[in-house]
C-alpha cells in the first residue's frame, strides 16, 4: 500500500473505489483539519509553480476551493474577508503595477 497522509476531496474515496482502488481513510478532528488544509494549500501552490500553463486555470480553481474551506473552518464570513481585503488594498495597494523589490539600503 502506498502511503499518502494528505487531505483529499470528499468524493475521491468513491471515485477511486469505482476504479478498483482500495483506500484507507479516516475523518480528521477539528485540531487536525486546519493544519491539513494549510498543508494542502502549500502542496497545490507548489504544483501551480511547476504545472504546465494549460493546467494553471484548474490549479487556481483548486486553490480557491482550499481557501474557501479554510475560511469556513476558521468561521470567517464573506463580509469580514472582503473588508480585510479592501483594507489591505487601500493601505498597501495590490499587484497591478508588478513592482519587484530587488533590495533595500543606502
């Protein structure tokens, strides 16, 4: 048996079982769920960097799904999230100008 130790989407056990794959799964506790989501976000973000261009749209959608799960798990409302985003945008700006910091100093 291959060992994975990672969070998977809700329907994946059924999908994989229909393909004849036997899985060993369990339901995470509240304490385990947030770190598992964070690990999944890091995994998918790293894959975004290495995936070919034609897969990036799908990968971004997947990352949005993970972020939505994190938001829900942390009880962050859409209104609160939008307000925080707007606040950061007003305070620090966005990324439209594509400014890249090369360094600091005299």
